[in-house]
C-alpha cells in the first residue's frame, strides 16, 4: 500500500470513528434504560480514544511520510464486553427496550462489523510489522464492541435464553 493510500485510509477511519462516537452519544442520551445508556457511553468513550490515537498517527504520518518510530500505546484493550456481561448478570429483570433501542443496536453492530473488516483489511495490506500490529489491534477492539452489542441485543430480545446460555443450563437426563 502506498503512502497516499495509507493516509486516505486513515482519514476514512478518522471520519468513521467520529461518526460512530456521535451516534453512540445521541443514543446514550435518548435511551431510557440504564443498560443502553452505559453501553452507548462506553462505546462513545472507546471511539473517542480510537479517534485520538488515529489523529496522532495521521498527523505524524503526514508530516514524516513514514510510520512513526513509536505510536502512543495509550489504547487499552476493550473491556466493554465483560462490563456489559457483568451488568447483565446482576440484573434481575430485563430493562425495557423500545424499537428504537433495538434498531440502534443493529446499526451499532453494523458500524462495528464494518470497522472490524476495514481495520483487518488495512492490517493485511501493511508490510511493516508495527503497522500490521496496530491495525490488527484496532480490528480486535472493534470485534469486542461488536460482540458486546450482540450480547446486549440478545439479552434485550430474550433475557431468559441469555441467562440460560450464560449459566450453561442443560438437561442431564436426571
């Protein structure tokens, strides 16, 4: 991948991260259930972190024409999936989700799936090991977001099935 293509890809990633963050903040303010608010706020925080790191990388890459010697390793592994599972496990009754909440989850899952694929494609196109590792890490974070969103969606649609799957209930023939 040529330098100009890399810069264009980063610019697209920056736009996507910003759009996703705005979407998550809008839905955090709009939703009436605590679970949705918490999840959308956490997603918005993670996207802001991605945006900041990508912006720093873009500025450095644009100035120097090459991957920087060091990239701020301030990105933390996404913990949203476990945080949402912990919150769901503590909940005795499913929060009320309206149609807008479920549609927002579907849009959010599509955002994250596209991000996962885009960062994965960038990683595959990189020849430098540092570049490849950075984009693989971003793809893995988007995957965690996707899985968390799908987990919450499953819970809101069928909380009993979600709890049964999580607790691994089954018939043992006894």
